[in-house]
C-alpha cells in the first residue's frame, strides 16, 4: 500500500510539473515562422502568448541582442526588435518557458496583398481561365530572396489573433498556388531593389470591401449595417458581412512590420460608386490605424473593363470612383489596366501588367526611383472652341499616343446630354475632339463604358483611366 501511495504521489508531482511547463510554453502567431521576411531598418514587432507574468526574450542573430517582454495577466506579450539593412539568412530565437527558433529569416521589404478574386487568382490561373505565360513564369520562379505566405479563408464576428499558415519559399510548386498579381509585383521589386521581398496574401474572391474594414473603421460610414453581436447571424457567417474578414484575415497580421499594401478589388461594389469612393480611403486609414506605423504606402488596381450585362450600373462609374479616391489621402496610388480587360472574363489573363504597374507605383512613390512613369494621362482641362473640344492632360510630359491606332473611345455631348462618337486627334498640347453630330459640345467622355479597350497612353506606355467632364447621373 505504501509503495502504491509513493507511486501515486510521484505521478501527481510529475503531472503538476508537466502541466506547469505546458502552461508556460511560449507560443506565437503563424505570421512568425521559418522563412519569414522582416521589414528592414525598422522596429519589427514580435508578439505571442506565455504563462501570465513570465519573462519572454527574443534574440536576433544579426546583432546578437536580446529583447525582453513580460506576459500580461492574459498571457499576451509583445516586444520590438531593431532590424538592419536587407540581408540574411538569419535566425531568431524566442525563449519563455520553452524555446522557438525561426530559421532562414530574411530582412527586406514586406507588403500585404489583399482584395477579391483578381488578387486571389493564382499564377496557375482558375479553371479554364489562364494567367498569361504562367507555365514559364512558374518554371523559372525559384528565388531564395522572395518569400510567400497566404492567409486561408476565415470569418469572425470578433477579432482573432491567429490563422493557419506559414511562410514558404519561392519555388515553382508554391508560386503556382500564390496570387499572380502579388507575385509579379514582388518579383519586379526584387529585381530592381535587389533586396529580399516578403509577400503576405490575404484575399477572398467575390467579396465586397466592407468585410475588410474593422468595426472602428465604420464610424464615418453610417449607411453600412454592422452585424448584431448580441443576436448573431445563424449558420455559416457570410464573407460579405461587414468586419468579418478584417477580424479573421487582417487582425492576425496587424502590427507585423510592413512597407505597405496592395489591393485589387471593386467588382463586387460596382453598383455603389459614390460609397466606394469614400470606403476605399476609409479602408486604408482603418488599416493604418490597426498597424500603428503611420501613413504607410498603399496602391490598388483599378478594375478592368468587362461586360457586366444589361443589369446594374455602368462599371465606368466605379472606375471613376477609384480614380477620384487615389488622390483623396496621402501615400495612395492607383494602377490603371484599361488596356487589358476582357469582354467575357472578369479575370484578365494579363496579371503581369497589373502586378508590374503596382510595382511601378511603389518604386517611384515609395522607393524614390526616377526616370520612368507610373501614372497615366489624367485630364487637366477642357476648353470648347466652336465644335471643337480641346483637352489637356497631366502625367504626359512627353506627350500622348495611341501607338498608331485610331483613337476610338471618345464621345462628346451637347446640352441634351446625348453622347456621340467623336473623332480624336493628338496635338502638341493634348487631344482635340470633333463630332459632326454635336454643334455645341458641353461635355466629353473617354472610355466610359462597361467594356471597352482603352487606346490613350502617355509615351511611357501607361494608359489613361476612363474619365468624363460631366457629373450627369447616366
């Protein structure tokens, strides 16, 4: 009996010690893993959980320093580490009732990449919807200086701290399943900046913009109905519900060191352009507040022309809203793809153009590169002289071109608000329009249709967005 009691006491002691050790085991979000990229020359935040009140240290191999934090009553801890100029690979070791060692860590430029299906579309394409040149792109994609991580689909009515995922190497089998737009963006940055690039893709096809904004981000948008947390929706939570994608797919990333963000979304909001013009900068300001690192750079793709059919609003109004939003707050920019739309496919196959035009935005505006262009011609002024309409443009210091094709996308209207096709000529000062059907023109439009292939560029080859000089409802 005595031996049995001693054995039982020993088991209880071992169980107590094991439980204590397990309780103290340090854990971290999935955004921290082997192969990750940390933003260079910044104070990169690390966070996780440990036993309440315990001491956690983060040791970095690039400088041999340790950074400490104390876990709060809820077990949560956070600390910041100083990162050097781009380089690697390094290791990061976290101690706190256990040890986690992150290997093959690079220091470089980190970007978050989000939106709906045109951002989510992988390099290998969708079923029966290819990405142009994808096979060669995938075959030649091995690059130790690009790292990829994808956040899986998830929804939540309240903010969550983690997701299931890990950083992956830039190898063909991983690139094939990664966002094409994001990959082409990051690949161009890597080639030109010659530093490691980390790409965090968090996107969901078919989603509106509202789910990607937090509850706090809607304080100025009272037309948005927020979900009722007291009597929550029954069954599966729709990814279209406001706040639920921010909570599950953005909040777990918020605070991770980044240079900026890219975005490709808007098709699902095409019938509310006036609201979208406010929600787009609202999302950016909301994310900036969540990250707490100031007005980081944010660039987005204007939706491509597409034949949406006879129902709903002309999507040119949404493209106009995106164009207007691009100058509404600091450090915001838009990549135009008016020349790559496809009439019967909402997912243009030329994702290389979308990604690289986003990269040009970042290279010039974020990284200060010079000698090339990222913005297309933008209307500066309209003057009417008799039957002639004369347009001048910004962002065209070396003039305009249609690359030898007739300019076929312009229309003019008189006071009756009926638009007629216009003959368009490139001049030394801009574009001159003439329509025999309009004797006294008062308004002009360019490519202001659901589906149309833009044909106006600056000589650097960047296309003009669809635009109009009127403010008529139709």
